[in-house]
C-alpha cells in the first residue's frame, strides 16, 4: 500500500499530509474494516446534527444582522473578504450582462453567499445555489432560503 501511495501522490503532498496528520495523532485514517459502513460507525464528521445546530445558530445571526459574518459556525464582527474571489464574481457577472449564477458545492448554509452579497448588490440577477448534505439542505430550505439563495441535495 505504501508503494502505491508513493506512486500516486506526489512527495510534496505526502509530506504535507504527514505533517498535517502525524502518525499517532487523533486525526487521519487508521484501522481495518470489512466495509465502508463499519468504518462509518467508528467515525464522526460533518454529518453530525450538533454541527448543523451550531452552524444554523450562527448563520441565523448573520441573516438577521446580529453578526457580520460566519465561517464554520464561528461569528465575526467584520467580514474577511477574499478580493480575488469578489473581483472574479463581479467580472463574471459583467461578462454575462450583469447576471451571476453560482453553484456552491459544500456551501454549508450559505456562508460564502452571505460573505460576498454586499459586493454583488449591483447585479441585476444573482442566483446562489448551495449543494449540501440532506440535513443542511432541509434546514436551509426551511430557514435560510430566499429569492437569491437556494439549497439542493
């Protein structure tokens, strides 16, 4: 298996992964399982309901104006903009006659939409579609979705 990994993954990435998840750390993957289902039973992740609840509480504060910005359920008083992203979105909107449609895979409950919406107000049409896990989509459709922001499986 080590030889296969060495052939498939460039050395610089292997080194980065090894530094990120050193042997014996609590992060990473280990163990022998008979099936994917068995491995899932022993793991936790982004599909936990507690994560959705934390993200939901934070994004509702952003939506209501109580907080400026949210990333991974952490609230901020000031939005941290990525100007290359903002400028790229605006440029694409300009190319398409002041219209922009974004397909945001793994977009949580619209974190990037809320982060960038102030810069996109001058667009005549904005559609931001988030593709997420079922429980995030259900929550987004029920509590967050509006004319511009939609949620899909």
